[in-house]
C-alpha cells in the first residue's frame, strides 16, 4: 500500500496538486490511523492531508475515484451470457468485426460445450505431452483455466508496475506497454504452445486461443485505464513545458488562453516563494515611549515591552515596454507577469511606447490584465523611436526614481537609426537601484542593423535575452530575490 500511495501522490502532482514530503508523511499517518475498510472515510482523511484549495479538492476526488476504483474482469460465463443476449436481440458490439464475433462465440461455445469435451481435449493434450504441459506450467495459465479473476487482476497490475506503466505519457505507447505486460506475465509460453497445436491440428487449439485472447483483452483494458489516469496530467505538463520554452512570438492564437493560465500559475508559484512573512520583533533597542504609553492603562505597570524596528521601504518597479509590432507579444506577457504579482510587488508602474511614451498604470487599475494589455497595444503601437520615448519617460518619472527603484526595459533596441539618447539612460542608471534590459532577440543579433543594444549595455546593471515564458520566470525570480 505505501507504494500505491506514492503512485497516487505522483498522479496528483501531475494534475498540479502541490504536495510536499511532509504532507506525504501525513498521508501515510492517515492511512495507518484510518485503515482501508471504509473507503469514504479514507478518501476524506487523505483529502484533508493532501488537498489545500477548493480546486485541488475537486482534482483530488476525481483522481481518487479513478485510481482506487477497480472493477474485476468479467468471468467467462458472464461474457458468454452477454454474447448470447446480444445475439438473441440482434445487437452487435460497436466497432467489432462480425467474423471476430463469430470466432469468439465459437470458442466460448467450445469451452462450454456439452459434456466439457474441449476441456477434456486440452487436458488430454497436457496429459499426453509432458513437454506441452511444462510449457504451459505458468501461473497466468492456471489463473485463466480456473477463471480466477482476483488473481488475474492483481497479476496484471503487478506486471504493469514492473514494466513502468504508471510512466505512460503518449497514446502511441499503449501497444508497447501492452506487449511488455504480456511478456512479463508469460504470454510467450501460450503463444509457443498455440504454434505447436496448430502444427498438430489439435482440437484443443480453439480453447487455448480463447485463453490467450482473454488475457490480451484484460491487459489492453488495464493499459487503457492507466493511460486515462496518468497521461492526462503528464500531457498537460508536457504541453506547458513546450509553451514555456517556445518563443512568445511563435505561439499561435488558439494557445493564448492556455499560456495566460500558465503565466498565472508561474506568478502564483513565485509569489508563494517570495512572499514576506510577518514577524514580531523580540529583541533590539527598547522603544521606551511606546512601552510607557501602553503601561498607562495598567497604572504604569509595564506588562508588555515594545522594541524599535526599522521599517523597510517597499521597492518600486517601473516597467517600460516597447509595444511596437515586433515585440508587442513579449511586452504583453511581461506586464501580465508583473501585475499577477501584485501581492509581492504592489508598487508597479507601467509605461508603454513606440514612437511616444505614456504611463498606462491606470489601465491596469481599471481593467483586467488581458484587457488592459490590448488597450495598451492599441494606444501606443507604431514605429519605434527610443530617443523620444526616453525623453518622455524622463519627464514623467525621472524625479520618482530613487535607490529603491528597479527599472525594467523590454525592447529590441532597434531605433530606426535615430538618436538613442544615451544621456537619458545614464541618468536613469545613476538614480536607480538597478536597470534591467530584456531583449527578445538572440544575443547574436545585438548590434546588427539598427540595433543600439551594445551602446545601451553601458547603462544597464543586467541585460538578458528574454524570448519565452521560461526566460521571464527566471528573470522575475531574480528580480524578486534582489528586491527582498
């Protein structure tokens, strides 16, 4: 059971349920305390230990029901009864080949024939041929002949774990894992025996083929269930990883909603990592004035001592984004990132420019982030002029820049051969805590054509290529660390 619990926790993690090692130990303690007799009680206990939010609880209950529910395979008699009922009503199994149905029906009738003749044929073959009997002397064959459904289900599940079935990711792997499980169960012995019986023309061939087909069907069903359970979360993780590493300008429009969700999740993770914990000062220089004031209510008895503390000024972020056609997609996601971190970076002011610059912070205060970004692109898009835009920025915000201010500039530094106004950039550099320049172009292109990036580098504390969500996450993480 501990291994099954670990597998279940891995399934939850693949569906974006955050579970720490300490919570895993709590889940082990829950199982030890509650036991396995009451399924609903166990589900409630594990839910309290592993799921924290309402969304995670919904995901937990769905995964729990899929992971811990297992329906035993049908017995041979049940299959025969269903087949007879379908034949009597004239119903066909959807997607089935009529010739295959007739062959299966003949095999079942042969197995359940009058007087058990075929059963005796197979038993007779095994009794008369010690080599064939040794070939079929494998546990899986005994389970099939005895129709031991519990043992079959357990054996298939164990074989699946042995071949790594929980790691299945793609639907194209289903056939591959089916073959591995069959080999792990010893189905090769049954195949070899079938070849021998075919060469002899034995009457026992049909019964043995029916056993083989039943085993293959059970394994295929098990692989399909595990694929539906494990692959969904891993496919989502794989897609998120692809989108995070892809150039933002190459992401197609129908993926934008998924990318926006990914940005919010990345921002949430960074916010949790860098959120400040409040703590009460317990030592340092005594704040005598406050201590005496609070003691007046107790006739001067100083029940509580208060200590002097230094209030740290919150950092200010100024985001200056080029929203011209070539880099507008990158600016969109940078602004989404910064405004999704409002609880960690509350003092964010944003500016947008192409040939002119303006502050757009009010748009983000009045509209959702996605809508505000669209309005920014509409108002300030156009041809790029970094020189005049820097002059506009100096008039609007240069006096507000101090040693607690971080200035983030997002742009390709392509100035259409205009004046780059390095003097303005040097003033910003001298006043601010740090200037970060994010360029969506490859470093190999910096300085080519009309790019002024090499000249602007002298006025930056840090400059980096930033063309994907993964780059944005690393840079914002660096920004949060330096601001704490």
